[in-house]
C-alpha cells in the first residue's frame, strides 16, 4: 500500500472540518424512507462522480494501478447502491420532491468536498469543475 499512499496527499488534521462533517451527516437523519433513499442516491451518485474524477486517465490516482483497482471496486458497489436506492425512491415518492432532496444533499456533499480543494488540485482534479458536476442534478435521473 506504500505506493498507493505516495499517490495521495497527506491528510492534515482539521477539527473544524470534522465538526462540519458530523453536522452534515447528522442533518441527514430522517425516519422518512423516501427522503432517506433520495439522500442515499445523492451521496452514492456523488461518490461515483468523485471516484470517476479521481481515476481519470493521466491523473496521479489513475496512474496507480493499486488505487485504480481499489477505487474501481468501490465505484462498482456505489453504482449498485445508486441503481437500487433510485429505483425504490421512484416507487415511494414524486420525482420533483426527490430531485429537490438530491440537490440539497449533493450541495452539502459538494461543500464538504470543496473544503479540500487543495487536495483535489494535488490529485489534478479541478475542484470547481467537480463542484459543478456534483451540483448538476437532472430531474429525470432519479
């Protein structure tokens, strides 16, 4: 794993960011199955977007076969979560409301990820482009 570690930026301690992350995840708490599934859809589809960006050809992660394989397996799992949570959410509630929940959740995720824009740049991922992609939530996708 040493080679993989060299391809990634060294994490720095950041208590303020940890507190924001905890608040973000606490705010996702709900007993409403429809809302919960749209949030899962939003987070997991967002993870797919981030992993795809990280694994881009020519980028540090994309040049590391170990990291590419690990992130590829994670991406494969996440795609299944997106498919399943989206299918069930469509059965439970209206698309318009689902799209609004997805957009709100993705906005929070984008805000959290943007806090580490410098790490994204080190990994040759444009943080602004990634943010725009995360915030783009077509209504027909859910």
